[in-house]
């Protein structure tokens, strides 16, 4: 809701029973989340941390957890679609920009990839 993305877009038609979600809780409240879509490629998406919990490393934790899941599923690489404002965050985690900037849900984005072991 914070980014003004339509609720219907939050649940992509690509999601199915194989989608893996990671949610980090503080006590009983969710504070960070992300999902892993996987078929031909492993793609992390919808990474979000509540405003009051940003800069605490929680986003990094959910991304790393999904990287481990992708690795356990046999993937050697993960990709994500980063909002331009988040590119430095992902670069610190060894993601590399690939291709040109594009619009996704009305927001400028950059595809990024990372080799995982």
C-alpha cells in the first residue's frame, strides 16, 4: 500500500502452491517479508520491511533466507526486480544490474542477478 501498488498486483498470477514466502516476526507482528517464485528461474520479489523496522537488517535476512531456499532447490542464480531506490541495498548483497531500467507497476525498476552456491 505504501508504494501505491494495486492490491491485485501484489498477488501475481505467477504465484502458485510452489511459491515460498519468508516472513520475519518481532513477537507476533510481521516486520519483513519476501517471496520466491521458482520454475525455470528463481526470482525473489515483494521484499518489504515495515517503516519502523528499516535499517535493522531485516530485509537482508529475508532475502538471504530465500537465497538459501533457492540453493537447496538446485538453483545457481537468483534474480529480482529492484526499485531503483533499492539498487544500492542489493548491490551490497552482491547483486549485479542486468539490462535497462524499465517500469513495473508504475515504478522504475532494474533487474538484478546474483550467483549463489
